[in-house]
C-alpha cells in the first residue's frame, strides 16, 4: 500500500490514464444492446480508485482537458446551431428550449425545497439532464467565487456525487421514454406514423424498398447505332428519370455532351441514371460495350454547408441546383452518423453528409453548390484550434454581477462559444480550420474522459461520502428532473407545436443529447425516420444545457 501511495503522490497521471482506460472498456460492454456509456463508467472508476488516497492535479490540466472537449462540441455543432436560427427549424429549437428550461426550473425548486448546496444542484443538473459538460462550466463558475480551497473541493465533490448517482438513471430513463412512453403520451402508433411519414417523403406514393429512385442507379457504356442522328436532349428526354449522357467519345476524342450535340454511328457514350431506365435505353442507343475506362463514376462524400439549402427537400434542392446537379445522384444521406431515409420530400440540414455518385467533374461541380468534399487526408489545423480555444478562454474571463454573484461563462463556456463560431467559420470557408471527424472524436473523448477522471480521482473520498449521505434523495430527484422535462416537451411538441410524432421522438433524444435513444425509436418504428428530428435539437441542446452550469451556480449560491 505504501508503494501505491508513493505512485499517487509522484505520478498521479498514471491513475488518471488507467481510469480512462478501464472506464472506456467498461463503457463498451452492452447487455441486450444497452450500455451506460463511457463517461459514467470513467467517473465511477475514478471515484473508486480515488479511495486509495489523495490525488492532486494542477487546475491547468483540467482546464485544458475540458476546453478541448467543449471546443470540439461547439465546433461540431456550430454549423447546425447557427443554421437552426431559421423559421424552417423553429419548432425544433423551441422544443429544445422547453426541455432545458423545464429542467432548470425543477432543479432550482428542489434546491430551494431541500436546501441543496450549489455543487449538488449542479451535479443533479448534469446527471439528470445527461449533459456532462455542465460539470465543467459549473466548476468554472464556482472557481470564480473566491471560495477557500477546502470549500471549493467539497463543492466539486458534491458535483461528482450528484452526477454519478443521477447520470446513469437519467440515461436509462431517456432511452426508455423516447421510443415507448412518448408515443403513448402522443396517442400514436409509432410504426404506423413512420410508415405515413415515409409515404409523404416519397411524394405521396407508397414507400419503396431501399428508395430505388435514389439508390439503385449506375452508369453504362453503349456504342451508338440506332440512336445516330438524335440529339443529346432528345435521348435524355426519351429515356427520362433524370438520366443523362455523361460522356461522348468520337474517333478517340472526347466531345462535351451538350444538349444540341447529335450522336453519330460508332460514338461510344456513357449514360447514367436509375438502373431500370438505362437498361431499358438499349434499344434507343445501340449495343452495350465493356469500357471500364469510360465508366469513371466514383462516390464522393460532401458536407452540406450552403445555408440556402438548409431545411429544404431533396426535390427542391435538385431544382435549385439545376444544371449543376446534372449527372449527379444521391446515394445516401447521413445525419449524426445515422443514415436518413430518402425520398423526394426528405429535408436536408446543415451538417448532413451527402454521398454523391457521378463523374469526378460532375461531383466537383455539384459540391461547390452544396458545401465541401470530405477529404480523409485532411490534417488538423492546430494553429486554428489552439487560437480558437485561447480566444474562448479569454472571453470566459468576462463576468457581470447578478446580485452578489459574479456570473461568468468561465473558460469552458467561452471555449464552447468559440467552438461554435469556429465551426461556423469553417463551414463558410472550407479552406481554413480543418478538424477532421476522427480528430474531433479523439479530442472529445480524451478531453472529457481526462477531465471527468481528474474530478473523480481528486474528489473521490468526499464524493463517496456525499453519495452515502444523499444517494436516495438524489435518485428520487434525478427521476423527476429527467422525466418531467421529457413529458412537458412531448406534450408541448404534440399539442402546441403540432410536430410530427416521429420527428418529435428524434427531437426529444436530440434535446437530451442522448443520440442512442434515436436507435430505440428507429427499432420501434421499424424505420429510420426518427433520425430526421435529431440534428437541430442536438446542436441547441449541447449549447443550452452546457450554459446551465453557471446559471445554477448563480441561482443557488448563498455565500
């Protein structure tokens, strides 16, 4: 045991990394498809390891780790957050605000009735509303109060205790509420409503397996014989289904496929479009040939960043792009890592990823009108990243008085706002501020995991005491703080906002930032349509719930 204490005093970072490693491994374990998540596991492991002795970490370490996490969250949510400030997504924004505001009011009521200290109230907020970043912003606000070291450490321990007790329960309740309870409150059959929505997205027609008109397409090469003398425009019009002539090779030379060009016997041409259409086109053109060099159609992933396309249907976008969409087909649409069901009326939002198929030139032309191409070889712009965080930390130093309390965003809140702005700037100018998705995930996981581990280790003994003293009370309050906002949000969305119930389920999961709840809704609905409601509330929820930390501190601190 003396050896362990010596390691704790000499190199506590070893235990910090071990807590992250063990917590991450435990967070991957699923029982019947359910997992409590890495964050909660890391904190629990850290609190348990914290019983071995007294761990001390410099405040600058926690500040840097948390800043990396919240900056990345802001960067990732920035384009969607600013794009959500539009009429087309207003109902989803309002739903996220209703859930956050309801949760805040309930926490403040409990803090008054049960005389909760500031740390416990902040921990309850972070855990029951399933937003880990509240821990950091609340801790930062407490640090601005000038508390004695012992008092500050106790408040931080109470935050950890409140979070540890209520997070797992809040996470589980959200997972169950979204797919099972919300449809009951709305008095709908989620599966039937999803089928109706799919029909609407398909333009009123019954939904077709795999959305054939969008997914099943290809390019084929033909040697012109029967089609000789016809213009490109006439051939495309006769075949229909947005089929296009991609390429013409005449006597070994490429000819630009303009509408008024007439085909000649012996021309080798490439046509692209839905499979059924181009196979049926054979009698109009000639014999199909094997010409691999001609068929240079490759998929390309494009991030949607054009604000004019935000909230518009695929049909509308195709019409707006006009000739820029010629020869380009949408194979899939991904939102927050989940594939969105496709149909003419499927709406597209800032931050969605389109997988486009067509020739390299056609995809490049369409990409300039949609956003920017995702390049797996992009390197992180370290200068942009560090400068953005530095500006955010500087902004976090600003404060103003609310009574006797100095209300401030703190370093975490400042880094979040800076991340939002930097992510938005990146969407406006794709040549600056690269932070690839893999790098975002690494910074987010390592930053949050390290920060949570430092909190748990540094306050393990006091946190365990607080859990033993207030555990049952925290459990009861946590259930209420989780379920009441979800219930209020569901009813408000149904009877006031008149939102589609399927979209509402996705929006509830997004507003609580529990994206795993969307999977449950998709399983119950036997459809991917709940994904349609996630993106905007998720972006708003990440920002709104994070800033609740300083608000709770200001409202509950009594000096």
